């Protein structure tokens, strides 16, 4: 055995071992205090990378569960609205079935009035749940949940649930109920041309007979660049906001269809328009023309120097009544129209006069059939309306019992279409609930996997700390002994 005063190798070795023991003891204490096996990258770099991926997946899927629950809420709101629309269709079918009977002796217009309100409410309900034509929910709705193997941007990714409501509109337009008529026959009018895009802004002016026997005027501003769908939408929105009965839609060819349960005219600010239910939106570039001649007759009227008697015969609940109206002495077309429409008797019959764009002509119109006979004027030299009879027949579009039967067929199709949308919504609710169940299970499993990598084994770490504490104490004692060993060298120098 050699002794050295310069180097105390035993002490150095004890210090080295004690440092190692202290570092391990500090690591055990850190793991016990944090509960984590990995407190820094150096503890387990590879394990940390895997644990971080699990933690990211857990965060995404946890938000995905919230997304799915939000989606469920959206679909449940839509489901409630669809149930209400289903009930409204039931009421519409009841009214149509009542009007469809040839033995019905009541006033079909009363049924039509409620029917129209039901149809309007269907559109309002559809708009509230975002399932109207062009609505916020009429598209493929993707609820991102996570947990899938595809990239999130991939088409048809398994990271989300897709509920395709792109064909899910259930408003009156989508259900093809806009032009249904179960009341008296009224002439619906179809445009002659397919609407492209309007080349300029255009204003339409509607004159509509109301329940009080008068005429009301309403305007609709069409926007430059509107296509057919936009034109119909703007007309319907204006009619709903204005509280008057005009419905616009597009037929299968894209032509504009205008209809009402009351007699109406519509004119454009682009040029003079034809009158009556057959009124036209005037031909401008990329515009459309509405043509037809239901429910009115056009007669020439020039300024009269005398009075002329007009006799009207109309059917009312099976009874024939005759009414006489005197033309105004010296009347122009505009003055005659004003005086005629101010007559309470004519209002009560639902017969109206309209100035025709053809110079010197006036239109007499009603949604019911009637006959007018023009007698001689007091002054034989006056012109007025040519003597003779003119007959106006009911409109060509379906109304009455036949119209109600057609409405029943349309409602049957609407119920089927609504059922398809309800099926999509119901299946979507089930899929989202199943996705929540799977995502919840995935969160539990991912947390378990992360825990096995990241979390400390408390029992093992406590045992390690106890062992290292004893070892550290022994090391301190050994270091003390090593430091004392150099004292033996002094005895050799005595």
C-alpha cells in the first residue's frame, strides 16, 4: 500500500460516486414531485415525441367531441323545424282535400287564404332552420372530429362526419308549392323567355286587388346582374315584406312564373307592359317577357262626350246578378280607370279596370268569369266603348276542385321530399352520436397510452429514492473516512 500527500484517490472516487448518487436521487425526487417520468427531453427523447403526438391527438379529439355536440344541436334544431313543416303539410293537405270535393259548397277562396298562409309559414320555418333555397345549411356539412388516419384536407377524410344537405331545401319553392291554387281559378303567368342575367337594374310595379275591394300598389327593385333565381327570390321577399299575395317561381325551363290568389298587374320601368294577369316584365337585354291573357279583356276606350251604360253579369254562388255602371262624361282612359275602381259595387264583385299600354284601351278583369255589355252612348257621335258584349272567362290555370286535386298530388310529393331530408338529418344525428361515443373511447385510450410513457411509476420511484437516500448517506460517510485516511501519513513523520 502506498501513501500520498498530493492525491487522495479514495476521496476523489467517493466524491464521484456521491455525485452520481445525488444526480439520480434528484431525478427520483423530481419525478415524485411532478408525477412525470419525462421532465425534460433528455429523460426519454423518443418517448417524449410519441407522448406529444398522443397529447395532440387528445386535444384534437376533445375539441372534435365538442364539434360533434354542436353539430347535434344544429341538426336537432333542424329536426324540430322539419317536424313543424311536416305538420304544416298535413294542414295544407287537409285544406286541399276539402276544396278538392266537387260537393263543397263553401267559399274556396277562404280555404285558399289559409292555404297561402300555411305555404308562407313553411318558407319562414325553412328559412329559420337554414333549409330554404340557398340557405346556410343547404350544403354538405362536415363536422371535424379527428382520430382518423387520413390528412384533414383529404377528400372524404375519415377525420370528420359529412352530412350532405345540399339538396335539403324544404321551403315552398323547393317543395314546388308556390303556385298551388285550391281557391277560385286564377291565371298564373309564365314568362316567354328564360331569364339569363339582368343587364340593368329594373323596377316592377304590382297593382293587386285586396280583400276590401280596392287596389294596392307595390314596387320591387331588381338588381343588375340578377339571374332567374335571384329575380324570383327578390320578388318573393318583397311580397312577404309588403304583405301582399304575389308568388314568383321558375318553371322547369327556367322561365319566370308569377301567380296570385287575387287579380294583379305588373309593369316594368323599362317600357310599357301588357296588362292583366298576363302582364309582362319587358324585354331588355337578357331579360324576360311574361305573356298570356287569362282573366281579362281589352277594349278600346276613347274620350266620351256623353254617358254610356255598361252592364256586368257575374256568377256568385250560383246566382246571376246584373249591375249597371255609367261611364264618365268626357273620360280619358286614366280617368275612367280611376272612377271605375272607386266604385264600391264593382269592388264588391271583384271586377277591376286597368289602363292598357295600348293607347286608348282599358282592361276589365276579375279572377271569376263575367260578361260585360256596352250600350249606346247618350251622344251618338261619341265613341266611348264599342257597343256589344265582351266575355271574360276564368283563368286557364288550375283552381277550384281540379286545382285542389293537383295540389294534393303536389303535397304528396312534398311530403316525400321532406321525408328524404328528415331521413338525412336523422341519420346525421345518429352518426354524430356514434362518432362522439368512438371519440370518447379514443380519448381514454390515448390518455392511457400517453400515461404509460410520460407518467412516473410512483411506487418504483419511491423505492428508488429510499435506496438512493441510503446510498447517499453511505457515500457521505465513506467520503469522510477517505478524507481521514490521509491523517495516517503524519504518523510516519513523527
